[in-house]
C-alpha cells in the first residue's frame, strides 16, 4: 500500500514538473515571437516608403508590415475613434480616418492618439483635419492594436463613431465604404493635436521571460521537494513495513 502511494505521488510530481517546464518554454517562445515581429517592424519602419495606389492594396496585404506613402483625401465624416487607449502614460483615444486615394480605393489611417478630457469623458478631443489632398506616410499593419472588449461596438448613429476596437466589416457596414484589410499607422505630420509615439511590440518581452523563470523555478522546487520527501520516506521505512508491502 505504501509503495502504491509513493508511486502515485511520484507520477503526480513528474506531471507537475512537465507542465511547469512546458509553460515556461511557451513563455520563452512568446518572447521570441515578439522579438522576431519587432525586428520585422523595425526593418519595415527604416525602409524607403512604398508609394501605394488602389492597384497595390492586395500586394501590400501580402507583405505586412511595410512602410507606405499614400496620396488622397481624408473622409472625416466616416472617421472612428477607438476608446480606452493609452500613450505616454496618458488615457485617451485613437483616431482612425478613411483616406480615399485618387483612383477611388479607400485605406484606413490611424492618425494618432489624443488625450481624453478628464473633466468630460463624453467630449471628443479637438484635432486638426487637413482639407484637400494630402500625402501621408506610415507603417501598414494588419490591424489596429486591440483592447479587451465587453459587448459589441456601438452602431452608427447621428454622432461620431466611438468604438472599442476596429472591425473592418463593421466599419464597412457603418460607413458604406469598402476598405483595405490593413491600416496605416501614420508616422509623419505634426501640429494636428495627435501623438504618434507608437508602442514597441517587444515591450512585453521582459514579462514573458519573468513568467518563464517563475515556471522553471516552480518545476525545480517540485523536483527538489519530491527528492527530499522521497528520500526521507525511504529512510523511515522499517524492515517490518517493507515486509508488509
């Protein structure tokens, strides 16, 4: 009976050690993935901008991230604010505005971050809206950064759209525009009331590495405790108890 209990305890300890090591390795893989993705973004951000027209939208989608240059007119009536965002330690919103290119194609541009009015959360920030044709540069990425969302985005109404996250299909339904399935993080421009200190993807690597260390430490602790109590149990077993087994 004692031998059976000991065997079960060893199996449970081995399973716990394997699980902890597996979770630690997963955290390290997540850190490596973020570092690789950040390296790709850094290379794209330092490259020469690619002039993009409507005929290039599909090609851009196949090589994201890529630095681009777009020429067109902003459609301010169909812009959307993304709520619950932070930049430089401040709470606020991101402003995403569709840009109609000369050939009629529409690309969404994340123009940047604006601080929220701390005295009136319902009041949207004041930002400049350049009229006429503009040329903007930025990094084309698969989607705008997402936040935890409870419920659905508010439907289109009489006022500006204020959403938690950007959904291409929902935006098309609300605006009546067909848009590219990527968004541009604008990097140029100033004096428009928007911040563009885009966060680095690799910002959470230290956290993943810290979690990995915790899991590996837990695995080592379980192994040490298993060895300690296992050896003590073996020493305490008397000839009589072994005979009973």
